[in-house]
C-alpha cells in the first residue's frame, strides 16, 4: 500500500519524505541522553582495549555482555634492583610512604617483602585514584605472596601454593674417563651429580677408586607445574657398581638413604670433608715437607682444591679450637663424642667459633693456604683415642639403621624402587 502511494506522488514530495525519514532515523540511532552516549563510548573503548568482540544492540545488551567479560587486571611489573627496598620501589611507582606502611604491615606473610632479592619481580595493581590496591610477589616456582584489601579496605596478606606434579626420570652411565664426564653425558644436572656422589661418598672415594667400566643407575624426581618443568627433585633410588661391588641406596620418607635391607648408607664421618681436585699428599710416616725442607711424619691427608672451596664438618661434634697460628694458619678442631677428633688446617677463612655445636656436612671454613702451606689445600687429620689414623682407610662407625617402627613402610618403598631401577636397566638395554 505504501509503495503504491509513493508511486503516485510527485518527485519533489518523494524527496521531502526521504529527508524526513533520514532525520527520524538519526534521532533513533543517537541517544538523547549525553550520559548514555558516554557510557556507550566507554563500553566500546573497553571492548577495543581488551580485544573483546562486542556486538551492541541496546543498553541492556551492553550491561549483559559486560557481566560476561572476564577482564585481566593490569599489573605493573617492577624489577627489584640492588639496594632496593619496598619504600624505594613504591616511591618510583609514585606511591606514598603511608601506602608502604600499610602494605608491609599487612600480616606476617608480608614480611617476606623485606627480603626481596635483585632481579626479582614485584607486581603492583594501581586503582583509578593512583593508589595501590594489590601487590604480588613470587617467592618461588610454587609459592606466591598476595597482598590486597579486604571488605574493610584493610590490607591483608596470604601465600598461595601451586600444586606440583612429581614425575620420575631416570639416567644411566658408564665411566670412561671420570665420573663427572660420565654423569654429564647421562644428562644429569650439576646438583644431581653432587647428590649422587654424596649418597655413595661414605663407601666409595669418587676421586680415586672409580674405574673405567664402573656404572651408575639413577631414578629421580622431576617437578612440573601446569605441565611446565620447573626443576629436579630428590634422587629416590640409585645403584653404583664399583670394581665389581654393587651399592644400592633407597630414599626413605625421613630424608635419609638406606640399603634395600634398611642399613644406613650414612656413616658417622665423611671420608673426605671437601670436594677436592686430587690428593696432593697422603698419610705417611715420613714425608719431605715442601716448606720446611725436612723429613717429618705427615699425619693427615692433603686435599688440593681451589681457594674458597667450602670445607664441611666430617661428623657431628663440638668445636674445641678455632684459631690462627703461623704453622697451621686458620684452623678448626672438632671433638666427636669421647673417642674421635678431626682437625682441619690452612683455611683462608673460618666459619665457626669455639664451643659451637656442628652437624655433619655443615660448612666450617674455606680452603686456603695460610700458615706453612705451599698452595691452597685442606690438611685433614683423624684421631682415634688421641692416636692419628689414616682418614682414607680408618674404619668408620655406621649411623643407625632404619627405625624398627618404620621397617615395614620402608620395605614396601624399597621393593618399588628396586623394580624401578630394574626397569631403567631394561629400557637402556632396549635403546642400545
């Protein structure tokens, strides 16, 4: 009907009607309320900023779509520089000392911000008024500190921990030139190599006793978060074959390693209390002293190592001497119960004091060449009832075996680990 009427109208009337229709269309499209027009513009800008595809029809549609959009907070990431404090970082970010006070006093977890390290990242969320509303600080691959305002607008802190997926990895190697090269070839990390040497270090001298053809077999933890590898965990089982003798170590839930039948891998004393390059002088009744230029007994073992190499306490005990003299240089003596004394000479620096209690493996000083020493090394002595014994050959008392109350639990663990060690052998054989 409308079309028929339009056909009968003169051309000038048709033009007039077209103009009126276009004007009415503009009135419908453009909101009459300036505030509505502003909100419409804001919505479009939000959609553009976050790359969210928005199809807008009515104001009700606008609100409905906004409620379904998941916006990510715009965190400001700041790298911690050397000498930085929370106050200096907040100042650089344009925040006030009062805000620093509020954040650092947001609870006990917030105190972690006092120990920030260079190259760490501190993330800040700043509100529309330019005030800090949230703080995020990654403490580790698993733990993150969050500080934010509660309903009362007070800052509170909490530490969230991500779930770690622990998987098992394996490695095998055969020694050709030395243990370190064989372990690297087997794709073991440096800390894994040191751990493996530590596990068997009471039974095997890794510097002198390993031979070509000796083998090792290791099962270890691999840690993942959200499918991403974050690092290696502990060695859970290992086997070392040395000159025909086989040694097997199983990790128990107490953190210690035992033989499959529950005997302790650990001895009361470390055979060598330092990671050394080689033995520069052995225990001898007569040795020509390189500095004094005369023959005399050498009542210990000299372990050549780089200056500054950490030296560990060979066993649990009490420091009975920590001093310096022109012969021994910086030196430390340790009493272990009533029967044993160990002596450590020529440190560049001591790390313990007289009367201090120490644990096996604790750092007591650092390799040097103080006193009568031709070069950097550790001179190590081992006394039994006041008599010097060769530290490399003296019979060392073993630590306690697995607790009887945990024997059944450990037996089940050992059975599983032995199967896993066997499985890795079969896998490697199939690959060769």
